[in-house]
């Protein structure tokens, strides 16, 4: 299996490519702001042809380039139903200060072909079978994309979006976020994953569930009965 990626210059959002092998069709995960040229170069390097875009959630820093990536190739974008409105109008998910930062200077276009993701069911695309876990809290429609043996050593692989980072979790103070819901997602969807699961997050370096279980203060807190609300990145 081939997994490749890079961080966008805007917000450091990780964009990933996943395929069964070089020279095969692939999926693109979270094409954020200003990634088209670097994405095209990475596709050419590995001789990949995108067949779909998968979105971990609807925030603009993860979805901004979805329309040009999909439109240039006539491929669909997949998103959870609870974040569908953010794909149509991403301003709904922005804080006031971030909205003012953009100041209307970024022109956003919704993709033509949008497919709603299942929850907890397999998603078969380009020879890959992802498990889609609805894990709200950062946004209402945040998901984990899991592959049972996608890592280089055959370990389980989890694209965690902004649910889980190395040493932290996604913030819950943006519109649609909720701390109690995030803690429930961490407890019910993240903690049960095997320690060897390789986590490729929406921002920052890769990690493992075992490392985060032992060192991530948010996971350690949520594992206790008295876990309360807090804020991450």
C-alpha cells in the first residue's frame, strides 16, 4: 500500500494520498488551502490518478481545494452528513477572528458531486476498504478513516483528522464543536483502537494509539470516570 502526504502552508493541514500501489488509482484525504500544485507533483511522482476525495470534516483548512481537485477529474467528494452544510458554506464553521482574517478574500466553490459517508460501515473505493467512524466533537460530522493493515509494517492505520493529534486533540470552541461530545468520541471511538494503530492526524506528526494512550493528557483524562471538558488545539 502507498501512503504519501504533505502539510499545506496554510494552517499546516496534512493532505494525504492513499493507493494500493504506485501507478494505481488513489484517494485524496483533506485537500486544504493552496495544495493543488504540490498535490499534482506528488501524484505525478507516484503515477497516481485520484478517484475520490475523502474529507475528515468540513472545516475550510481541510476542504478548500476539494472543488478544483474533484472538478478537474470529475470525481466525487465524500463527507459525513452532519458536516454537509460546511461543505456548502464553510463560513458556518469559522470563528469570528478567523473569518475576519480571511476577510472575504478567498473564493470558495462547492464540489459538484458530493457523497454522504456511512457511519461505522465499510467504504470500498479504489481497492481499499476504509472503516468510517463518526467521531463528533471538533465538528458535528468529524470522522476517522481506518484501514486494517495500511501501515508500512502492516499495522492498522487511522486518519484522525482533527479528532486526535500527537499530544493533543481538536479544539471544541468553534461553531458546531462540543467538549462533552469530543470526550465521548475519544472514549468510545479512539481508546478502543489497538495500541499499534498508526495515527495520521490532520495537523502535526504521525503517532500511535499506544503512545497517545500513555502520554496524551486528553486521552489520559478521558480514560478516568471523572473526565471533564477541556480544550485542545
